[in-house]
C-alpha cells in the first residue's frame, strides 16, 4: 500500500469514528480487526485508530463464514473445516456407541449416515 492510499484509508477511518461519535455509537474493538492482505510480509505493524480506539492487528479474520488469511493461503480454512468434520464424526461415534447392534445396522443400511 502506498502512502497516498494509506492516507486515504486513515481519513476514512477518522470520518467513520466521527460518524459513530455523532450518533453516540461505540465501536466494539473486540469485533474489529485490521488485516493486511498480501503475499509479502508486512514491514510495519498496522496502526489504525477508529475513534479513540486502536484497531488490533490480526493474521486472519472470519467474514460471512469464510476465513480470510493475510497471506492469502487456505491453510486456516482447511484446518477449520477439518476440525468441524472431526467434531461431527466424534458426535456420531458417541451416539452410535450407545445404540444396540440392530439400530446401528438400520442406520447404516438406511443411508442416514453419510
């Protein structure tokens, strides 16, 4: 990001902060993150301020269920999907462990487990 783009971004952040103050709104800094998307490592930390609060820097963020990583890799998304799959499999195994053999057979042959 060149200096003029950074300056424009900082001006926009100031305007947004002023808008929130005029409307007596508080920015939830716990839900606000600064992420720089690039294949190259950022040389300087991101020092963005919105209103009177500093926006914390993060290496990734989640937006509409998609994990976006600052280095544009899919590793975080793949790891998240694998974790969810393991949790689902563990739940199914716990449920099936408690059922008798006839019920397990019925689940498998009916296609309810896929």
